């Protein structure tokens, strides 16, 4: 009989990672020492072939590792750079605690286990080298959802303390969680928070309930936005990806009205709009992992190995723009098909 273990019931830790304070804190908080397993390198476990991504999503393990090599990566063409020349992202973690059916991570990784890199100071050392040369716009919650992991990791709090040293560092923290940003803004100067954009991915509840498993309802995300504004963070709204679902205009129309009415009075720095888009190689893996997913089995248009909704993409983006430009200046609305 197969046993489904609780989330993060097992911790796999690289021998090299044991001495780091972050690793020690996580070990101390883990009451069952028998489920702490030493490994040589995280990829020996994370990168194994023939893993079942979906099975692991039900009971993911935690892998603690030391990051080597690149700490900063140029922003991907799939993502908006919001007009920033020096656009980078970094990954303090690999994989996400949520389980969205359209997530590209299931096409990129063989494993659904969560990797945390415990040598955060090495990231700061590498980032310092870039900051001494030019401004940096950095996305830190890129291949994961750091706010959803903050209680466990403290990554954002430590990062913001580092960011206080650099006036030419602008940060984006993207999330689908409803974690109050006040939990990691305590003790951080307002001048730092004003350069740290809280970017909330928003979807209609009909999409959340069907395709964004384990995420928070729209009402709670909107409440978190109000709390983020009160704490001193600039607000970015991310309507990405728009999904081609039945009754698209009716569902998304009501959704945009709800967002506007709920956030009335809160200044929005900018907004991004994007349709679902994915490389054909990733989509092939995702369809294999989720053969019954309606959203992944859509007959996409393949253009230069990028799958999207084809001509329908422009209509979907235009539809969203028409709603958003009623309360967000058009020049502050960024789009990507």
C-alpha cells in the first residue's frame, strides 16, 4: 500500500549545506530527525529521471542545497521587463508550493520537490558586483512563490535588509498568496519598501478553483494588496496568464470590475497582461503529466516553437486592456502575447 506523507515530511540535505544557519533553523523546526536524510548533491535527487511530478505534488519533500555557479539570470523573453534595461531574476528556491495546471515549472523540472538554497549571502555577494556597475531590476520570486514560503524560510526579510544598502536596486516580489507583506516588512525602512514592488497575479475565482490548485481565493489576494499598500509597497497587478475558457468575456469582465471596485483608492503603479504561452517542448511534458487537463489540451497555435492562442491572443489582450485603461493609464499597462 502506498503512503502519502505530509508536505515536507522529509528533508534531504546536502552535506555541504549542514553548516548554514538557514539549514540549521529548518532542521531545528523539524521534529522528526529520522526523516532528515543526507545527500551529496541535490541534483542526484531532484534531477533523477522517471519521476512522477504529479504524485510528488501530493507530498513534496524539502531539499536543502548550496547554490553554485550563476546567481543572476537575464530576464526571460516570456516576461515583461517593464522598461528596465538591467532586468534579472534570481532563484532562492526551485519549485512552488502551489499547483497551477498551466505552470511552466512542470515542463522545466523532472521533480515537484522543493529545493531551498541556504547560502543566501552568496547571492548578495554576486548581486553587489552588478550593483557597483549599474542599476539592477531584480525579480526574486520567479520560479517559486517566496511570500508563500516566507514563514518557513525568511528569505524575503533577509533580502530586504540587504536591499537597504543599495538605492539603485529595484525589486519585484510576485505572488499568488494572501500572506500579509507586513510580516516581512517589519523593521524595513519605507525607502526600501518603495523600491520593492509587490506584484500580485490575479485570476477570476472560476479559474482559481479549476486550475490554480492550493492558491488563495481572489478576495484574499485583494485584501493582501490593500495590506501591501498600507505597509508601503508599490503595487503591480499581473493578469497573466489569461486563459481561453468558455464564457471568457462574461467571467473576465465581472472579474475586472470586481478588482477595480475592491481596490478603489489604491494607487496602482502598473499592470501586466499576458495570455497563456509556453514552449512546445514544455507543453509536451505538461500534457504528459496532466493528460486530463482541459486547459493544456487546447489546440494551440505553434509559432516558432511557442504555443499560444494565435489570433485569439490579441482579442483577449485587447478585451483586458479596455477594462484596465478605465482606471490605469494606458502607458502603465504592459502586454505580452
